[in-house]
């Protein structure tokens, strides 16, 4: 799997350097299933995606909905297993992070993310 680094340049913070890219049918289907946790600095960028679910997951995650320009549209903190985010046609991709990362980095709607 390809890994990316994600940051918020305006805030001069790096959110994670081990962000997996799920951009095929199989990698989007599997997502984080089978994992028992997610370390700080790790995550998954699901592209394309207009929303996610946490069915069959064993832990809560932070979820960040992004538009086509990687601008934050909405966040869900500590989304527990067996939940579903809203689906939005404005959402182009979704970033899944370890629980607590949205609060820690103060990720808010309108923030512009950068991937490298």
C-alpha cells in the first residue's frame, strides 16, 4: 500500500506520515477492517468516497470529510463501531485517523489539507 504524509500548511502541523491510500475497489472495501487499533500518525485516505461506515470495526476512529480540493467539509470525532457517517455528494474523499487526532490538531471545517 502507498503511504502519504498529510499536513495543514496554514497551521504548520503534520497530522500523519503513515497515511495509507485506499484508491482501488479492494482497498476501499477492506479499509481498516481487521485492525485492532490505529496509531497516532497513521490513518487511511479513502478516495473516492462520499461517506464511511465503521461496521465490524473494533475501535473508534476520527473521520474527516474532504472536498475535491482537500478542504475539510465535516469531522466526526471518535466515531464508534457500527456507525455510519452522512453521505454527501460534496465529499470527494475521507480521511480516517486515530481517535483524538481531530481534537489534538484542531482540525476544523474549512482547513486546507496537503498530501505528499
